[in-house]
């Protein structure tokens, strides 16, 4: 893992943890482990490098085609959901794809986005 990837993972972890605390859900800072532990989920998102990623409506400041982060501490045995949206300008057309992603403590979650005109949401 390069230092840039570690920095990206830490930035996303902080964003997601902030979002959880703003929703009234308690969480404990977990650091940014390089491998999933029993109390966090490890999320890998694959998408075009120039695409913008939003998690629960919050811009995630990552810029590569593979973006990984660990969630804040999760309660074992419960399912959690993130709404992930990818936006991309392709050939002058704004494309968007949204997915509901399920995570749970101790899991590795892989999500692949490749917005196309058929999965795009019309923008006005």
C-alpha cells in the first residue's frame, strides 16, 4: 500500500465516521486498519478514475479507479447500508449511477461502477 492510498483511506474513514455521528449513531474511532477486523467492513469501490464518488450524499475526496476504505466500528450481527452514487462526464453527457450497498462487521465488500447512458439518471 502506498502512502497516498493510506491517506485516502483515512480521509474516507473520517468522512464516513462524521456522517454516522451526525445521524445520531454512536461510533468509536477505529483508525484505518489495512485488513478488516471483526468490528469494521473493508469496502473497495472500482469506478472510472475521473468519476466523483458520493457516500450517503457526501463527496468522498478520492481520485483513483480503485478506492478502498474501512468503515467506522460496526455492531456485530447487524447490517448497515450506504447509498453510493457515482457521477461522470462522458462525451459531454453527465452520467450518474446509484447503488444501495450493504456492509457488516468483518466483511469485505466490493462494488463496481461503470455508468453508461442506460444506467444514467437524466439531469436537468
